[in-house]
């Protein structure tokens, strides 16, 4: 059975690149949905229940790190991939704190 992934990024070019250039089925994944801000991401998560979340660090409404922290409370084993184009180690440190 194929698992689902939710993509969260406020840059439509990144979402399109992730959607078009990654062979998700070969990874056993299908895209459950996309969100462009943190609040929509949480709402989408609760309606779609994806198996994996991939989120940008910097988002309007709530950051990817805040999304991770919120989801970790109720879903401690949910795989979350955090993307960042910024060279800020503090983001990586914060992401590691939330698993």
C-alpha cells in the first residue's frame, strides 16, 4: 500500500519542483496535498492524515519548526522532513530537538 506525503512551502516554484521532479511512486509515496502556510498545513494534516510531512522552515503563519513541534505532541513517530535553503545551524539544532 502506498503511503502519502504532505508538502508545505510558501514558494510555489519549490512545490512545483518537488511535485514534478521527484518520482514519488518509486519511493512508495503519493502526494496527499500541499499547503503554503503553517496554519493551513495543520488543518490539511488533520483532514488528510498523511504518513509523512515535508515542510520548509520559514512559512507565514507559523514556521516549519512550530509545525513540527505541534505535530510531535500528538504524533511522536510521524516522519517529518524539514527543508531549508538557509545556512543557519540554529534551525538544524531546533529541528533535532523535535526529532
